């Protein structure tokens, strides 16, 4: 019997309820987006609730690929955020359980979710999309529910315009009706005016039945008499009551699913691949025909093939290639003929060129349709796999990120999840559109979002496993400070208790050694470095570390002085920094890469020269301050150890 470890069971019990909750919340949100997008096609059609419910069910299945990755991201963030906030992860690590081991059951679960997502994309989604789009198009074709307003013309009945001045809400009687029958065109309209009337629908909901009282009907007789003059006879009819039957289909007629089933949204992997292969064969064969036709097109009246008659019959042979001794002189052709025919020659040539251009432009448009079909089917084929990979990528982003931020609930995790998903959606949608239009390859566009977010997942997982401070502001400040540098101010105070007294010979020796080291370094790098020397050599960082060490040791030793003036003078010494820009190329190939790519390394070179110049100024300031310290020590010899 398979027994699950208590830790694994605890992780599954913590994750699954949140995953199901977030999945249905995300599915509800994207379903509401679908509703607002297509609400105009649903409202006012008199559709039954069962039909609308069926549409929403299939729409919910269609929206699963959008809701599932967001749910995985949000649930993993909340789960590990809660564990971190409640110090559960800390307890696990203290017990020797690493983050990867605690994630192990959820990784297995995500693998099963990814496999299920693939089969859902391949087997369930094509059927759901076929039924959803068929229902939606059927609803668009349905006539709107009849609701004639008061005081305005109503034109939702095909071929008719109705005007009703007033409606009796209790009896349903319409008063002062004006009906324009424009089925035969506005010039042959039939106009009916009635004092009152009543409207109803036939039992089969295919016709409107109008019962009219006390009115008149006007009809011109242009079609019947064939008269086309301005004096058109018309017929006027007065009535006490009249019945009018108007064709108006109010039934919901479901379209056939076979048309949508043959589209790319209704096919699985095998059907998509079969369509791609068949269309590719057609494109290749048509391309061969077009290429052969261009190759065999006669130029200068010379046919590509020649026909000869032999005893065995007619034989067609390829015309041997003819090499021109010199380029054709077009001007000589014009000069050798009648000058009046020059314009005729040009017009004929231009007409022929335009005809050939239009012919091949039409052929290219026909082939572009086939290529577009291939791209749409290829996109749908790749989408069968992208959802599964997206779920895994989002899990390896959300779980480590939750362990890093250690914030549970719906606050911070929701903000981060929405932010990351918006980035994913924008990149994915951009890649999809570029692939659909043929600007990039299909696989590049459809995997673009994965290529962008996968390094982010690897980075967060690495940082979380090693307990690195990803969101520690001081860590990033120190990192950029090591690169670009920021001046620091030295702070010293007179010590109340001094353990090691300052000895003058030792102080003079330390200060002189530091000044000599600084002066030698400044003299060595007196002139600014060239671009090549900057990248290949730079400043000697080992020597810089030696100067920094000597400076801090000297300041630390001299800070034991009891003389406030000496302490104040020590505070004037700068805090040296061993910046990356002093010697940016750690290896030879990096240096030569920046040398070859000259414009790329130029900004860093200019910034680096500025940092080097500032470092030399700091060294010169150290030498000047050291000389002042020596002078103070000599003058105040009697006061140093008081």
C-alpha cells in the first residue's frame, strides 16, 4: 500500500484548496470578460436560459487555458507565502528539509496538471470551441426580440419601418401606427396608417400578425404599369379593420457544427498536422508551377521550347541558351524604326508589364491565403503544448517567490500575480500576432512568453533555495555601489578609553608608507588610459586593495589619539572604493569583445575614465592630508598622549 509522507500530505492539503479556489475565481473573471465582450449579441434576443447556460458552459471550457496558469501562479504564491509568514518554511529548513524537497509533491502534482492540460487542449478544447462559436454565431443570426418603442421608427423587422405614437401597456393596443413596407425599394414603398392596432406572433413564431383598425393604405403603381415618368399613379384604400401578415422568424435556429469543426479551432493534433501537410504540398506544387512558368516565359520572342517533326512524330526540345555578345541597346531599337511608333512601343511594353504584374500579384495573394492557413493551424498546434509548459513555469515562479516574500493571503500575492500575468499576456499576445502575420516563425512567437519567463523562474528558484535576499534594497544598493561607486564620509570620534596608545615613530612610519604608496600609484597612472589599454589592463586591483588596507589600518591606529584636531584631520581622509569600472574586463576575451564592439563599450569607457580620475584625486588628497597629519604630530608632540 502506497503511503504518502506526512510532509507531502501537508503540502498537498495546503496547496489544493487554494488552487481550486483561485482557479474558479480566475475562471469567473475571464468569463465575465467574455460576457462583456459579446453582451450585444445576447441581449434583446429572447434566448432561453438553457441556451445561454450552454454557451457559458462551453465558454468556461474555452477560457481554461487563460485561467489555469494564473491560478497556478496565485495559488503557489499564496501557499508558500502563508508557510513563510507562519514560519513553517523556517521550521522545515531547521529540520533539514530543503525548499526543493518541500516542493517535491507539488512538482509532481504540477506535472500531472501539465499532462492533463495537454490532453484537455487536444481532446476537449476543440469540441468546446466548436460548440461555443457555433452557438455564438447562431445567436448573432437570431432576430431580436420584438419590442417596438414609442415615438421613434423601429427598423428591426426586415423590409419594414414601424412608428407607434403610444402603447397601452395593459391591453397591448398600439395607437396611431405608421407602417412603411420597403421590400420593393423605397421608391415603391407601401404606406399604411391606422388609428389603432394590435400585434401578435403566430404559433410557429415565423410571422407577425397585425390587426389594424380605422386607417388607410397608400401604394404607388409604378411596377404594375411600367410608368417611369414623374406622374406615377397610386392606389388609396380606406379600411375599418385590416389584417397584415409580416414574415418575421423569431425562432432560435442552431447552425450546423460541421463548418466550424473544419476550422483550426475544432481540430486536434492529428487533424491539424494533416491539414498543414496537405496545404504545404499544395503550396509547393503551385509554387513549382509558377516558377516553371516564369522560367519558360519567352523573352525577346525566343521560345523556351522548340518543336521538330521527325519520322516518329512531333518532338519538343529545350531551346539552347543564347548568350548575348553585348547588352541590348534599347535606344538603337527606337532609332531603327519609325519615330512615330516609339510611344506605341512604350505603351505596349508598359501594358504587358502591368498585365504580368497583376497576374502574379493575384497568384501571390492566392498563395498567401494558403500560407495564412498554414500559420493559423501551426499556431493552434503549438498552443496544445504551451499551456502545459506555462503551468510549470508559473509554478517555479510563484512557489520560490512566495517563499522569498513570505506574505500570505490575497494582498501581496494577488498584486504580484496580476502584474506577472499581465506581462505574460502582453508578451504572449504580441508573439501570437507576429506569428499570425508571418513577421516571425510560428514557434518563435508562440514560445516567446515562455522564453522570457523561464529565466525568471530559474532565478527565483535559485535565490529561494540559497536564501538570497532578492528584495533586500541594501543588497542592490551595495551592488550598484560596487559598480558605479558613491562617495562615503568617514566618521570618527575621540575615544574615552584608549587601549593602544599612539606611538610617534610608528605613526610616522605608517603615514609615510601610505603616502609613498599613493604617490607611486598616481605617478604610474599619470596619463589617461586609451580605449584598448582600459579594457586590456585597467587599474591594478590588487594594488588598490593594498592601498585601501594600508589606509584603513593607518586610520584605525591613529584614531587612538587623544587629540581632537588629529581626529578631525583623520575624518578628512576619503573612503576608497575598489570599483568594478577601474578594471571591468576580468578575462581577455571579454576585453577583446568590447574592443571589437567599439560603440558598445564607449559609454562604459568614458564613465570608467571619470572614476579613475576621481580615484587619483582621492589619492592626491590622501597624500596632502598625510603631510598635514605629520605636521600636526610634530607641532603637537607633547599633546598626543595627554
